[in-house]
């Protein structure tokens, strides 16, 4: 594992989906990841098993573009699993910190609706967690 400050890109060429999954499994915590896919959805099935691997490894997952530019807005996610972010300020006592220390936000930036996990699609399934959409808290 090597830590990089500033611009860094790793490009891995894989000959099969099996190799791609193995390569992603080697990645440690990262702030962002990009997933490039056919816009017409013809390869959606290929990425069904890949998305959970990316969720475990990146805080912001961008579809079909580079994860550059961070807006200072409530919806911006700038964090990820350790070692990209290891928030030391969560406590083992007191609510909500006792819960939040086990939670981690993930941002699906620019994703096609059909590729999103069901819990974050519009409209959200009934009884799902609170979401911050268009400057308002909503619950499905």
C-alpha cells in the first residue's frame, strides 16, 4: 500500500471480469473510484457484482467520468473507508456518536438510475432511511 498526495491515477487492464474483481479486491480504502460503463446499459449485468466491492473501498463512486472537483455542498462526500479516512472523533458513548462510528457514507455521483442500488433509487422503497435530496430531508 502506497499513500499518494495530489493527483494520482492507477489504470489496470484486465482480460476478464474475474480478473477485474480480483484487482478491485486488492484496493484499500480510497476517497474515490470511477466506473466506466456503456451508456445504453448493455454491460449492466457485468457490474452487478462489482458495485458492492466498490462500495466497500471508496467513499465516492463516479460513473463515466473522473472524480475531480469537490463542491462545498451538503451532498458532497469527501471520505471513505480506512485508510482514506479514519474519523477519530466518534465516541463509544453517547448518541448519535455510538451509531455513527459504525456508519460510513457512500456517494453515487452521476449514476444511471438502473445501476444504483435499490435503496438509493427514485422513488426509494417504502420504509427506507432518511435521504437529503434537493436541500430537504425525505424518507421513502
